[in-house]
């Protein structure tokens, strides 16, 4: 699956509860719920652990994991692909969504395995993703 970059920079193609991943393996739902609680301290029901993604048009009545996202409407209003293309990047809206392995490990109290990193942190390292896009765009 090619990279699917959310408006905030999350990598939807790596997210366990992305609808495409759940079609392949429904067990990803429980794995995500457990990881969310373990590394972020958030608890969701199994039914809530599903996401069509913020790129899905509202006309399709999508289910999104983040119901109150400030980034999506901002990006849509500005008519840009994602926050990397915004002249106000980084702003407080997207900074709230930034995830960093070091900070998660500090909160968790110990190093996180590579497997857990790939499943529960890497997909959401939006600053890293957006910064790479910005660097690529500047070179053009």
C-alpha cells in the first residue's frame, strides 16, 4: 500500500484501524485498542476503533477516529493537501497532534520495542512526515 498521508501528516496506510487494514485482519482493532491504552493512556471500545480517514469525502458519511479534529476543516478551507503546504506551519492545531517516540517513552517509563514503535508510534509521527514533504516541496 502506498503512503496515504492524512491532512495532519499521519500515515493512514500504517494505521491498524484504517479500513483497508481491518478488511485484511479484524484482529487489528483489538491490537490498536490495547496499544492506544498502553502508550497513550486512551481507552476506546472495539467499535470505536475504526477509521475511514480524513481524506474520505463527507458525502460518503465516513467514520473517523478523531471526531473533533481542528486540522481537517482548516486544511480543507485553505484548499491544500495537508499541513505541509500551509504558510503557517506549524500551528497550534497541528502541533497538538505531533507524536514523538522519545516523549512516549518518557511517559511510558521505558524504551518501546521496534515492533510497538512501528505499530503505535511511527504512523502518527506527523511532524516528521510533514517536514519531509516540506523539504521535498522546497527543492522543486
